[in-house]
C-alpha cells in the first residue's frame, strides 16, 4: 500500500489498484461520482462511513490530479 496523497492510498491488491480512501475500500472515483450525481457530502459520509475530512481529501486529490492535466490538440 502506498499513500499517494493525504488520506488517499493505492494497493494493487485492493480495488484493482485504484485510489481509495485510506483504511477503506472506498474508491475516490465512486465518491466523486456520487457528489457529481447530487449527493450531499453528509450523505456520502454516512453511506460509505468516511469522515468529512476524508471527503475533503478526496476533493483535494482530484483537484490536484486535474490541475496537472494538459489537453492538447483541441484548440
């Protein structure tokens, strides 16, 4: 298991190596998808038994990953 960001880990034996909330099997993309689908942070924390701080860590991780993304050849 490798911690790739605060409260976010990757383990090739867990969820096919996708980033998850540390100490859980909850994938980052699942959390983001639920938020994008309209769930409130409080609903997601109850549904997946993660803390508000872990939810904020997921959002921070996603923002940093997207912040490094470069889109080429579109313009």
